[in-house]
C-alpha cells in the first residue's frame, strides 16, 4: 500500500470491525468505514477541496474527524487536526460553530454532532448521508503531503512507513484492537492509533474516559514514550 487511499480500497470492505467509539457507542465495519470515507471525500469536494488544499479538522476522537481525514487523503488534500489553521474547509463539532462564523471569503465551514445554526454552514452528517459513495478519480502519489502538524507536512509514504513500523514492532494482526487515548493533533496518534490498525486490518478503539480495555496497543499519555512518540520520530 503506497497511499492512505489504498487502505480504503473497495476490496477491503468487509463485516470486520474497523472503528469502535465506546463513549457514544458507535461502531463501523470496514464496509461502513470505507464506503463512508468515499462520501466524506465527496462532501469535501462540494466544499471546494481539491488536491493540495488544506482541511482543518477538530481533533476530537469521534468518527467524523477520522472520516474527514480519510476522505481528504483520497482527494490528495492535506489535513490539519487544528481548526485554527487556515484551510479551504474547516470541520468542527457543532458546539464550536460560533467560533468560526467569520472565516475569510472562500473558506467553508462544516459542523458535525447536530444541525448548524447558520444556513451558510454545512451540516456534515446530513451531507455525508446523502452523498453517493463514488470512488474519487484523483491520482495521489506517496510523496504527496497528507498531514500537517507544527508547520511540517508529512507525506502519504512517510505516514504509511511509520505505520508499518508500528505494525511490525507490536505484531498487530486483524484480530487486534488499538486503543486511542491521545489527541489526533499528534502525528504519532494518527500513525499508531489510526493508520496502523487499519493497515493490519484490525480495530481502532476509542475508550470512554479512563475505561480499561483489552488492546494490543494503547496510544496515549499513559504509555511509555517509546510507544507514543516513536511514530513521530519516524520523520
């Protein structure tokens, strides 16, 4: 697999569990996650996102930010898990809508978690639900940037290489779950907590609070730095 979009290939769709968010008790199979990622990318295209454009995403551990990231990657867009970043599209929780009511012309706002108060704001869930799950025609290369953090752009190839390292170091397999306990604003969290389990065909698990869970790897502040930070050091 050379780019993040390869993780979302149609032939990887199955009834295996891909994402489990324990707080709101939401789950996605690989079929659900992959199909919805296509829809998320189409909504981003509707908002004007094209290859090379930036998408600012609220770093909360919920399905919508993850799907935004996966959809943006398929378009060749660059995600920043920081809503303050200047971007073509900003996707945040509905409770934060008023913080972004003065975006510059040309920048679009979408909210999830409920309907927006402004007609100019896109209702993320509504638009994603209504979209066609068509595969995106954009050609994305391994050296194209996919993520930006601390003013550093990280390519698809670098992210996947780091994820492969995590899979190998922790012997992650399809039956394994990875618990995500740290912010998506950290590239290491995206690598070890999102891309690595998807690469292995396993499950991304977001526990509720301090809930104890059985997981092959726990990515968060409470684990040794060699686990939580090693993916960051890969680039």
